[in-house]
């Protein structure tokens, strides 16, 4: 009788408390901890990108280039909270876009997505949304108006990034339904930003003195430090995309490291062969190319497949960067040559090298006799190229007519640090 007196109030309380509170029982603490760490690692990639890009521009534009990455951390976080997450992962509409039910993170709390709280999933995906438009800035460094850049990344995140993220990663997305393989963003992040960077570079035009004046990097030490931070943070980017701390995360971690290493060596070897001198900038660019190429494949391929993808990616991206000079376009910091070409190559090679070696329930690739896997991979690449390219062109042309894209010739000659931000990166006495 005494026990019943204790139990009955508990049962009554349980009937009164919303059942969503008890959903926390499905949350795994280890998985949650790993995803919080992964989210922090992905955010660390943004200052890593700032250093990587900042070291490659001329000294009069170093702060301007770094600012492009840092402001994205603020602006895109706000966009993601207000509407971006809802458009990307809200209720599906025609397989194309999410709904508005999660505006201002309405209804996003401790309910589980897999074994982690929805709030953790939201912030992890938000870090991807931050770095993707920041990647684009490398194509227009040293000549784009800062005010226009801010408006551009907000519009681009809403109209380009969020829909494509929904296509590929949301359960109702049309590419997701077709079985497209994109583990951590080969199409969503890299091909998407890469083709958009190319469009923006073509519309805004080349820097003054391009191909005539020397445009040497101001600080390759910055660039190498940035590359190291990118490599480190990429473990959260790829292994975190397993959304748990289990075997899949381990596979993605290992394949990520192997591909980056192989691509760094391959790019260095190719540059050594063609130019007779291996450069530090080349090695840094190579490792980033390897990270880009393995991103869509990290949880789907074997270590051997990752090494082959890294070698192929290092050489192909090196050749793509070389091609910009004879083709005549000024992709200042090789956003398209590395991220666009690398993302496209990675998406296609994922279909080739995908294996059931580690996951018997996974999708076999072309080398395992599954030709059908290439259909959604090719469709994913083509649809991303077309949609991102066209939408970016529309956004850019509207901004060109209303705000203007480019600083004046005098401002460009003086440098964007002084005239856009009123600061200098270096004071030489």
C-alpha cells in the first residue's frame, strides 16, 4: 500500500508531462558529444579558410579577404536560424525545398534526430552553411564591394544553398530519394560554391593588371597555417557527417586523411614535373583538393579507394588551376579549380569507388558491378551545375544593377583594406 502511494503520483505526473520530454531517452551522450566537437571543428575551418585565402592575396587586401570569411560566420548564422534551416530541413515540398515550420528554430529542441538532439543536428548543419558561401569569396578577392558581398551571400544561401541541401540531404529531397551519394557535401558544398564562384568571377571581371602585373601572395605562412586548420577541421566535416561516434565516423576519418595525403603528394609531384619546382602553395592546394574530392565519398569508400581518389584529385585539380590562365578568367584564389572541379570529380568518383566492404547494407559502386549508381551521381552533378550557375548569375546581375559589384579603379589600386574597412594588415616602418 505504501509503495502504491509513491507510484501513483509518479504515474499521474507522467500523464501530465509532454511526451517530447521523454524523447531524450533516445539520445546517446557519446554521439552528442562527438557531434558537438565536430560542429566546433567545422567552425574552426572558417578562420582556417580566412588564413588560407588571406595569405594568398596582396598585402593591401589581406584584411578584406579575411573579412569575407569572418562576416559569413555572423550573417549566415543569423540566416540559418531565421529561415535557412527550415528551408533546408523543414517539411518537404515537391522534393525541392523545405517548409517554414522551423522559422526562428520553432520546434527545434531536444527531440532526437537519430541519436542526437535536433538542436545539435541544426548547429552542425549550420556550420556547413557558413563555410560554403565563404568559399566563393576566393574567386572575387581584391575587387568586390564588401556591402554587395554581404547581400550576395545572404541571397545565395537562401536561394541556392538551402534548396540544394534539401535535394540531397533531406529525407524528401528528390536526389535523396533517387539514392544520390553525397556523404558530406561534394555537390552541396564544393561543386555548388565552385560553379557559383566561376559565374561571379566571370561577371565581375579580372583584377586590374591581371596577367600583366605580378600578384604575389603576401604571406604563404598564413596560407600553410590555414591549410593545416582546414585539414584538422575537415575531420569534423566528414567524420561528423556520420552523425554518430561509431564505425562509420571512423571510416570517414581514415579515408579523409588518406585522400588529403595522397592529393598533396600527387599535386606536388605534378607541379615538380611540369614546372621543375615543388612549391609550398602547391602542396597546400593539393591537400585541400584531396579533402574536397573525398568529401562526398568519405563514408562510402575503402582506404585504398580514398588513396586513388586523392591521387586523381590532386593531378586533375592542378591541371584545372593551370587552365584558368589560357582560358583567360581570373579566379583569384582558385575556388573553381579546387572546389568546383574537385567537387564534381569527387561526386562522380564516389559512384565508381563506393563499396560494401565496411557496410554490407550500403550501396555498391561501379567497380562492384552497379552501373545504376552512376545515374543519380551524374544527375546530381548536372542539376547542381545548372541550378547553382543560373541562380547565381541572376543574383549577381540584380546586384550589379542595383548596388554595383566592384570597387572603383582608384579603390582597387589603393587596396580594399583601407577603402572598405579603414584598416591595414601591415604597418611597415
